[in-house]
């Protein structure tokens, strides 16, 4: 019987269970006693946080990764992001990817006026002496390496904190950093829906 999990991945963890390089890294197996064969569906960078889906079913993992499923991120940026920057992100911006220029596909984006309550990050970001920050929501259906961070930087607002809050119709909701919730399965809609 396959098992499925939701995890609020904390800052500072790799989205994997095995790391063969010499450097000591924090891995997902330190957070919960996952069954043998559990795999993360997609990844979040070491310095990113938020919703990570995990499963023991390779078919489910492949299905979700093969669909162009929407992933929503809340992004804290350096400075007060402007409506013009949001519009640029929505239309697509040029970023570097694998040594070449790439224009991101159109996406959904908006300013977040209320500061999200994700709790403190594992590593302090900075304080007000360094200037104001603001939050935006960015929803993409593609997943290039560090894409959302590159998108905000391309419009002049570098990312300070990135938290994935949704994959398809699966929400982070009130899961706290490091918390794991076992679920019956994932109802991920087809990309057209």
C-alpha cells in the first residue's frame, strides 16, 4: 500500500533523502520517519521553504511532475515591489538558464498586502535598518532552476524569502515548518482544469 505525505519543508534542508557529496547537509529523513522508498515530488532549494509533496508511488510522482501543475509561491522581496514589476513578471521576463537566455512563460502574480504568518525562518533574513521589504504571490506552471528568484531579480526586486504555498489544489494551509501530514492521496487536476 503506497503512502503519501505533505511536508512544510523548513529553510536549510535539501529536498532529498541521500546526499553523496562530502559536505554535511540536512536531509528530509531527519524530519520524520518516512517509509522506505519515499520520494519528493519536485524540489525546493535548500534556502526555500514550504509545501513539498512526498510519495512512495513512482507513478503518482511521475504523473504530477509530467503535468504542468500550477505552483504558487509567496515571495518576500527587497524593497516595495511596484505594480509595473508585477506586470512584467506576469507577462514573462528574461532570465539565465543553463548558460543561455530564457523568457519565462506568462504567469499569475500579485502583491500581497498582509504579511503572511509563516513564523520565523531558520536563518534571520535581516532587519528594517536595511530598508523595507514586501511580499508577492507568483504562480508558475514551469519549474526552471531557481526560476522565481531569478524572475524577481530580473525586475529589480531580489528574493529574500521564498515559500511554496500551493501545488495544484493542494495547499500548505497551517502546516508549520518541519511538520508532516500523511494523506490518502493527491488530487492534482489536469493542467487544463
